[in-house]
C-alpha cells in the first residue's frame, strides 16, 4: 500500500491508467476493447459489435440543484451518455439509469427529471431498459449506462489518427463553459446569455453526425469533447502515438461566446480550448478526402465541419499556432482531481 501519494497527485487519468486498467488487462479477452475509449466494444458477430458506456453526474460536482431545472438535468444526463455512443459512430439501443435520491426530494422534481430524460429518449428513439433506485443522504447521484450497436467496419477509435490527417470539430466550443460562468454570476437570460445557458444546460448529442461520419473510411479517429479540445485531443494523440498542431484562429466560436467574453474580460480561446462539456465531436480525416466530406457534411447537416489543425509524426503533444506563429502557455482541459 502506498501511503504518501493521494488521488490528487496522480489525477483522474493517472488513476485509471496506472491503478485500474492494468489490474484487469489480462481478464479482457483478445476480441474485446475495454478501458481507454469512449465506449467498450464487444464484437457479437463478424460484422457487428455491441458498445457500452457509462457516465455519472453528482450534485455539487456536475450540477447545482438551484441552477438547473429537473427537466434540463434529465435531458442532459442522457445527452452526455449518448455523446459517448456518438463518439464511436454507433447507434444507441437502450439506456439504464441508477439514481440515488435524498428522502425529502419532491415527487414533482423526479417527474420533471424523467420528463426531460424521456424527451431525449424519444427524439433519439432510445428506450429506458432498467436501472436502480436508492436513497442518498444529501446529494442527488445519477449514473447512466447506454448500450449501442455498430458495424465493425464503422467503429471510430481514439487510436486511429494518421499522420497528415486534418483535425476537425462538428461544432463550436466554449459556449457551455461560458454558460456555466454566467450561471455562477447569476446573470439574467438575454440575447447573449440565452444560447450559452442552453448549451450548458441542454447540450444535444451529435449522434446523427457521428453515425454519418462513421460511414466514411477516411474518417479515422473520433472522440466527443467533454473535457475541452486540448484534453480530448490529447487522448487521441496518446492513443495514436502522434503529435498534433492546432491553429487557434481556426477554432470556431459563436458570437454569443465572443460577446460574453468581451463584456467580462475573459479570453474566449481559453474557454473554447479548455472549458469542456461541449459534446461536439473531435475527429481526424484523411487530408485528401477532407473537402469532399466537409461539403457533404454541410449538405446533410447545414453546418460546417471545422478544420482546426493537423496530425503529425512525433511524441504525443499539442503545439498551438496563431497566424503561423507558435504560441506557448495555453491552459489545459478540465480535470477532476
Ligand atoms: P469519457 O470522457 O469519454 O466518458 P472518461 O475520460 O470518463 O471517458 O474515461 C476514460 C476511459 O476510462 C473510458 O474508457 C472509461 O470507460 C474508463 N474509466 C473511467 N473511470 C473508470 C473506472 N473507475 N473504472 C474503469 N474504467 C474507467
Ligand atoms: Mg467521451
């Protein structure tokens, strides 16, 4: 037993990669993919696999009860889990919800929570198939699991980035983090804050985009942006043993984010790179196919596929450029410890 180190000294990913994953590696059968991607993958035939993901939301860590409506929380809890299915390119099949609730919680709160959960379940055609219900001393604890299916040839792993690939985003980042700051500042809803609140409180998972992209062989690695572009791109780079360049002027940002940051003297790039909870997809595409895929993506989804950088040979690391000049001292993504 190690006595001197605590959890903070190794961090979330140190804990998973050094203390949890290696202990179970030998039990994971050769055909399975376990810890290390957005979902686990269990092939069920030569052509298809089952995928599974689970994510937890804890009161005071992930949400404040007086800053999010129960409807929004129900919607968001499922959304963040569906986002991991989207990141593999899969189709969600069913969800499971385990929930720990304080005894004095009002039934109307639970009803509204399930209404939000059901709204997204219906939109994405994903039935609730089971779960668990317990009491919790003070805090609301929510854990959701989602199963999905995918054609083996369409699976998009974090480890598949290739040298020369273009790094892309399916949407703007930073709004959610700005929305969180606006909530903390108790700002009223207006033209600038409303879209930021919406992105933070009711993110919509890119399931359709993920499935569509997965049908392209020249789309290589994919991940969803939950901790911020910097942190999530590092997962792709570590898994693919490559380095990446990001061109800061190409990072897509909404006018709401730019307005908000201007008013509150915040650097928007920091929120866009490191804020997290954006739930757009970050992917790498063979450079020769990029233009075609981006054009068809625009036709299909009426929004651009934003190129923000390039994959290169080298030790996993991100180099940031602004107008071709290298930039140092960029802050990293969110970490739990
Ligand atoms: P994501 O942000 O996509 O939900 P995470 O960063 O939470 O992924 O987790 C990274 C990987 O580590 C995933 O494959 C996840 O299943 C795995 N993981 C996270 N926590 C644990 C844990 N306590 N035990 C086993 N695996 C874990
Ligand atoms: Mg993920």
